C-alpha cells in the first residue's frame, strides 16, 4: 500500500530534517546529548533514531552550526550564531511556502 501524501509530508518534515529540530532545541540553552531524543519526542511528537541523531550532531558540528559544551558535567551542545541564522532562514522559507500554499 502506498503512503498517503500527508504521511509522506510528515516523514520528510520530521526525521529527514532532524537538523532543524536540533538547532531549535539548542538556540536558547545547551542541551545534553543523551536527552535530545526525549526532548524531540516531547516537543515535536517523534522519536528520532539514535544513529541518525549522532550523524546530524557530527555534521552540524563540523559545519559550525552547533558547538560542544559541558552541562552538569555531561556532553552537551548549543546552537552557534551561524546555526541560529540558518534556523531563521529556514523559518522564513517555511512561512513563505505556507503563504503560497494558502493562496
């Protein structure tokens, strides 16, 4: 059975775009790496895979969108200014797209 358009859309706006959620969760405060999957489930209603989460952390850090921190003596990350700029661009793009879809 084929996935419905809504199901496909949800799939592509969740784990396949995990970087958006990670940048968002780290924009105001550092987050402990071990808690990111739980935070994503609580805030955005999906549980990303451990492997995918680690891949996204690595890529975001390599590109300078997040940086390592220590929080309560555990490994944590925080979104950098570069990451906040990219997140804002994504939000603006999404708002523009929604306006076009509403017309």
